[in-house]
C-alpha cells in the first residue's frame, strides 16, 4: 500500500493518540486553573455597598449550599433575636488580640434563623457579653461563608459551655432549634438602632478584603504538570510507533527490490540456470 499510515488500523491509532493528548492537555489546564482558585475560606469578591443590600431569602434558602460568589454580598434580614441562644466564638481582633465574636440567631420565621455576628468582644469581657436587642429588628451586613476548622484551630470539644468552636451551621444546628441559612451575616447596622447597653463593648468587624495577589496551590500545579507530561509521553509513544512502522515498511520494500533484481544463478556444474 502506498500510504501505510492511512490503513484502517493506523487511523484508529492516530485517533486514539489524538484523543489521549487532548484529554491530558485539558485535564492539565483544568488543574492549572484550579491552582489559581483559592479555597472557600478565602474571600475574593469585593465588598458590596450596603445600599445595594438584598433580602437574604432572595439569595439563599435555609439549608442550601452557599456558593462562594455570594461572599461579601450585602444582605438584610428582618426578625427577632433569640437572646437566650447567644453564643461566643473564639476570634482574634484585626490587631491580633484574643477575644470572641458574639453570635445570635435572628429568627425570621417560626423555625428559621439567620446567624448574625454582632461584633467582637475582648476576652476580659466574655463573662458579661452585651445582650441583643429585643423585638423585631432589621439587620444589614455582609454574608460570609461558614468558618472551617483549619481556619479557626478549634474543635467542638475544645470550648466550654456558652461557646462554639467556630461560626458554622454544622455546629450550631446542635445548639439552636432552628433551620439555619448557611454562612452568617457580619452585622453592619440594624433598625431600630441598638441601645447603648446592647452595643457597649462590641466592636464592629469589617468584612474581609479580597487578596491583591494570586496565591498558587502547588498541589494542583503539580497535577497539571503531570497531565502535560502524560500528553508528551502519549505523543512520543505515537511517534515511535509511526517511526517503527515506516522503518519496517522500508525494510520490506528493500527486500522485495533485492529479490526482484537478482540475475541468473550459476549451477554447481557451472551452467547458468534461470
């Protein structure tokens, strides 16, 4: 055959090699993209203006997964604080001082509540945290994802009564009898305004600012490199098969040409035979 690499079996080899290379390149690119994407604890969205706050129920349903795209969204919620369910979550101030976040469920309906981080309290004031306002209020703030254990460094068993290891619905459902929205609201303001006693000692916590630089996940980056190495290996294997096939074909053609050009051979008696 004049074009041996176009035989049906070789067309199958070409197609398999092409698919293998494309798949490896695609998986490598996917891992490369993942290496640039921060984990859920890293907030990459800019802080939304409170004037653009949406009702939390318009963005999320109780119990639904909170996508990272909603982090730092300005939200509002209306309900009544369950003042008897207030808890403290260990936290550092922006300056690194030990203290607590004061978290209280804002009951928006009979069995549904929003986790509200009312502010930061220094450790020495933890014995008498200011109570939440009574009656119906409307709160505004920024929606943040649940804190994770790695971020906080506490476990559910390492905190005393009246505290929770971190602000996470997975823990708080064991403390409060409510269906909770995932994530929590960092309080920026409420209507009517809290009394002096309710706000005394609490420090407002600003929402996190997105990082200015890309942080690389080197594990995903190594996976990307591995997939690209596989792509090169698949291409090299295909090339070796092609080279061997062409070499075998040239050898076979040369052998046939040699036999075809051979002249008459002398017999043992010296006679020339055809």
